[in-house]
């Protein structure tokens, strides 16, 4: 539950005041005025970034959490209304000659560098949802603080010290399979942050299983989803959903634009609806972008068919795709959860690490 964060109970430090005075009050008068409510949050020296997933609530990402502190911390602020956030987006867009809006030939997202060098990314209206769809739509906004030249950070904070070699942790698919059964293997893959594809034929419960997997995720993670129809159920509070209707889309916000927004919104995990010809290429690119792990579903009868179907969908937008190379990389990146239809006992699943079913 959101609450007042302890760092704002203290008077602003000299460093915080210095950061706030970097914004020239004369050069961007209108922009500075509209940002005044958010300024104490995104310029605070103990905050690296803020995220707003719905009006009235701000998530603060701590720069260096102390022991026992969560990296993300929610704060309630009744002044951060939908109307206020809409005005912020419009002023930022106008300052950068961007066509922001909810109508045809407009885009519901805006990106900008704010005065002082802070990075602003926001999306609004019907493509953005937190819980239930609202008449005007929702909001997803992030403001990342400009680099501060912080001399307090040491190499030790990154695990670098003399005489010590840093060993990268093994990925799930690089470890020896020591699971007791397929359920244990699935939970280990989730815990290790593996990219997951839930594969199965029609009506085998792919989305149902993915929703069950979501409940296994750390409740402290920041989750983003992208679907054409809302089916994914995310219990994590720090979340936002992007909806791209295949029948009601009237603006120029498409899969590529949505995934571009996701890369700027710093989610820990991105969960996509079923892989299609429209989103396959961008989903694939996202798995190698370093923006958390990916979960998605695909219509296929077995793990090898899932890889083939994924690649075939990518080929719709890239006829010169190196199929052999991409297929090999796909088997390395993804853990495939294959649902196998059994007409007598119902669907069952197996976990694949290399394209061969485990059942």
C-alpha cells in the first residue's frame, strides 16, 4: 500500500536544492510551472526515477536502497490527477512540436528531455490501463533524473574491487537441470528470470497458465503488459497495461511504438499477448534489449513448432531473415512451456530448454 516515504519527511538537502535550481526559470517558464508538483519527487537526490501508473500515486525508485528497503516505493499524492498529468503531457509535447493526443493522426505518447536534462516518457488515454478501463483512459509516466556526477558512488557498488574477478551469473538454460519434476523446473525458470513462451494448440489454456505463472513473480517487481484484449491478470501493484485493439485502433500507436514505449518505462518484466505477425519482430528485438525478461504465448503443437511459428511471423516483415541463426538464438534465449493436449486427462505441460519437449 502506498504511504508517505521517509526521505520526504526530512528538509531537502543542499544537493536537492542545487538540482532544482538547474532548471532555468526564464527559459521554460510554462514548462517549469506545470512541472512544479512533480519537481520535488524526480529531483530528490535519493530518487533515481519516478513512475506514475495511475492518478494519485507515484512510485519512487530509490537510487541506493538501504538494507531492508524496497527499490520501488509508492507515495500517495491527491494533487496528481488525470487532468494535471494530461496538462503536463500537452505542455511537454507542445514544447517539442510533438502531435500528442487521443485522436486520429495523433500519438498518445510523448518523449522529451526536460529542463535540467531529466528524461520524460509518458503515455495516456485508452491505450493505457491500470485496472479497469476508464472513459478517458489511463496513464503511464516515467521521469528519470539527469546524471548527477555523484562522487559518492564507488566501484564497490558495482562489485568491482582489486584482485576480484566478477563472475556473471549463469542463465537458467546454462545451468545443469537438477529439478525434481517439470513443476520444479518451471518454478526455477521463473525464479531465474528466464524468457518464457507458453506454447499450445487452440483452447489448451495458454493464457490461463500464463496468468498462473504471473502469480509466482516477486510482488515487488514492476510489470508491464501489452495485449490486444485485456486477458492477463497482474497482482503486482507497480504495473501498467498497454492495449492495442485490432479493431478499434484509431490513432497511430502500433506494436512497434508500444514496445518502444516499454523500453523507456523500465519494467522488470514485460508480458505480451500471443505472438502475431504484427508484433513478432519487435518482441524478438526486445528480448535482447536488456529490459527485463519477457513472457508471451504462441499457437503451436510442440516446442520446435513454436520456434518455427515465431520465426515465420518475423519473416512477414523481414524476408531476408537468417532463419537458421535466429532459430538457434531463439532456442538459447527462451524456455518453452509446452501444453500438450490429452483428450482423456486434459492439457498437461512440459518444459523445454532446447526445443524438445520434456513430457
